[in-house]
């Protein structure tokens, strides 16, 4: 086997820059973090796409996006429903980007599809299995193109890994171990204090955060997942773990503030992490941050929140044909990202989310893959290891050429991974294994 040559093929990273036959237009629902991330593509590569309408209930975000793209006042909407109402008189754009909070994905996406938009829908695509299946039925009926925000599929790292497995470089995949280290402060920020602290109002952790990972596992194995099991719970972020004398807020003179790694004063003010949620810049005065900590959930003690998301999950997955995978989501890590090990009949891969090493059993030579950007590009502006803007690139190209095959995170593929997530959550709560229904293909 000419492994050197085949491995060298993996270095071939698709450039971020593409040209489109015309400038595609985008209407954005939710001008928050994700609503700004994907249109960054049009700022980087002018002429490919532009934002022509925006809806956000937060006036400052709405107008920041409106001003940045020169959107006229009559195309700046408050609630997403106003944008849909305006679209009844004629579509506002080629593409609808749904980047609203988790509880506002299903209805807006259904309405957008019915109005004939091609839709870029943030994950999680919906809050229940039925809604996921409804979305798929509506997409098939309307024939529009829908991409789900499973951005990892588009990152050069996971693309190269997928190609290595598809080329058979490790033989048949027998088992995969995937770890999602969430990182201690990110867990506290997003899933204890933040937008996703309540799994009933959003989606359970294994869907909200880890649908990426279940999706990647299914994609790498390349087969349908037939059965899952899961365990996990809240080890730390609960009232009975609160240190003695901890008040309701870190700003209330907590005696543990200087030593607690979850201190909001430490995370937001001293370290200046995650300030985007307050629309504050890193060089803002401390008073502006402390004011937010006094008045929002981000200043509350992590042991006294109304959170229900597990801080550790272990899941087992069985795929058609017998391959297996194990997945762990861990809050208690110093870093985020992904760690993976793939066990195949002829070889083994180990990766840390940026580089991976492939070892064949018939050779002593390790093959190392690390990202070499295409000439003239850095991928520096693209989050999720390059996946965010690479998804936008492929979506724009797919919309422009009407070539659905360019979309890796199509709605059908994404429904399957969401069903895996909901089944894992049922298993975690019931203690039994859960089968994944077949037949959505
Ligand atoms: N693909 C990924 O890797 C990834 C990463 C992070 C978040 N997400 C998902 O993206 C979505 C958005 O997350 P975010 O971090 O950008 O959140 P965000 O809070 O920064 O942005 C959401 C925006 O929606 C606006 N909004 C809320 N209700 C509205 C309404 N009724 N009408 C109009 N606007 C409304 C808010 O004012 C806010 O600006 C979430 O579902 C999240 O789970 C995906």
C-alpha cells in the first residue's frame, strides 16, 4: 500500500475563498454571537454574500448589524415574527439564517422553509424528536436547501480524519473514543449560569452541547447508530455542594470569592472571559462588568442556580454492522475542544482536535497530520477550528449551484444525530438502553 501518497492527500485543504455567480443575500434572525459569526464570510470575501435584513429583539444588536451592513430601516425588525410577516409580501433574501435561542428554532425554520428560503439553521435544530421529523418533512415538501450548524464536519481537522477513515487507512473502524472537554469556566458560564442552564427550556446537555459529537461519531463511522446508553448527572453545581457561608451572588461579599475557581468576579472581571454576552469589550471598566454581575444570572453563585444540566455524561453507541463508540462530556477540564482515539483493524489514530497521528500495525512509521492552510489563507477568522466559515462557504456554494451534495450537515443527516441525542437523554434518565428508530431515510 502506498500509504505515504495516500496520507499526503489528506493535506489537501479546501480553500475558504470561493466565488459565487452572484452576491447571495441573507436575512438574519438573531443578531447575537452566531448571527454575526457566519456572515463574517461576506466581510472576509466581499461579493459572495451580504446581509440585507435583520431581526433581533435587542435594539442595540439589531442596529449594530443593520449599520454594519447598511440595511435600511424598514428591513430591521424586532421579533422574528415581524420578519416572517414582511416576507409574506415577497421574500427578503435568498437565505434565512436562524441564529435565535434554542427554543426559537423550530417555528422560524418551518416558516422560513414555507416562504421558500434556503435555511441555515443553528443547532440544536429543534427541541423534540417530533419537531426534528416535522422539519425534515417540511424540507422534503418544499424542496429548499437546509444546512444545520454542525460546524465540526467542515473543519479541516475532522475532514482530514474522515478522509483517512474513508480511504481505509486504519482498515475497518471497530471502536472510537471521543471526549468533549467542556472546560470548567465554560461549563459554569453557559450551562450553569447561562442560556443553556435549563435543559427543559432549551435542550438537554447531550443535545444542546454534544449533538456535535454524536453527529461526528456517526459521520466518522459512516453507519446508522442503532442503540445507545448513557449515564451522568450533576456532580458539583448544586446547593448541597455550596461552601459554608456562600451568598446568592459572588458580588455579595462571598468569603470564598478569592479561592473559588467559579467566582464570577474572577471569570468575568479579572480574567475578562466571555464578555461578549454583555456586549462589553475587554478594556471596559470593572464597574460595567460588576454591574452586570449584580443584575444578571452571570453573577449568581454556581451552587445556587436553577440549573439541571449534567456536568458529566458517559454514552455508549452501537452502529449497524457492530462498530461501537464511547463518548464522554466532561465539565472538569482546563481546556475545551475534542480528544479522539480511533481503533481500526489495521491501525490506530489519536487526535487532539488540531493534529492527529495515525499508526499502522504493519509499520513503525507514525503519520502526523496538522493543519497547513491553503496558500494565502489562515482560517484565523473562523471559529470551531475553521468549521464556522467553512460551513458558510459550502452552504453558499450549494445554494449558488443547487448542488445539495456539497452540504455535509444536511437536514436528514442532522435529524439522525439529534435522535441519538434525545435517546441518550432518555437512557440517562431511565437507566435503560434506547434503540434509535430506523426509517427516516
Ligand atoms: N454551531 C455551534 O457550534 C453553536 C455554538 C454556539 C451556539 N449555537 C447555537 O446558536 C444559537 C444562538 O446562540 P448565540 O450564542 O448566538 O445566542 P445569542 O444570545 O448571542 O444570540 C441570540 C439572539 O437572538 C435574539 N432574540 C431572542 N429572541 C428573539 C426573538 N423573539 N426575535 C428576534 N430575536 C430574538 C437575542 O436578542 C440575541 O441577540 C443557539 O441556539 C445556540 O445553541 C451554536
